[in-house]
C-alpha cells in the first residue's frame, strides 16, 4: 500500500447499489480532501460477524497493527459492526494505533 487512507465498505447481502454508494461517497470525500484512497470490501458479510472472521476487516486490522494505515473512512458505524461493544473495541483499537476514523454519515471523526 502506497498510501495510508482506507475506505472500508461492507454489505450483508452483496447489494451492488449499497456497495457502489459507499464507494462513491468515500471517493467523493477523498477527492474533496485530496486523499488517495485504498478500498477494502467485505461482501455477503453480516455486521454481527466478528471482525477477525471477515476477510476485509481482518485485512484492515492487520494493516492497522502493522502501522500501514493512519485514516479509515466508513459510511457509518454500522459498516464496522452492528454490535456496540465490538464497535467500541474497534475504535479503542485504532485509537491505540493512532488511526483516525472518519464516519461519512453525520460527518463525525474519531481518533487523533
């Protein structure tokens, strides 16, 4: 990876519309903020499935652990998990690695 910004996209039912909308919104945000974007996608993946059991989020966790990401963009917190505890643990994990989280829905930002 040449760049440290990742857009994480997830869809439970592999909805092409949902995936493309998330990608489009992430690309627009990145373009507006002059960010080069890498995209990690989890398809046919429930938001209640543990992060380390999903191919995309597992790869994302690995990148964070190895210091290869400094910003993660998601459409909404529900893209990370539908479980509040898992989402909280994820935010704590990336905060420990000085990774910024940008949530497009609502314009929120967590982290550094």
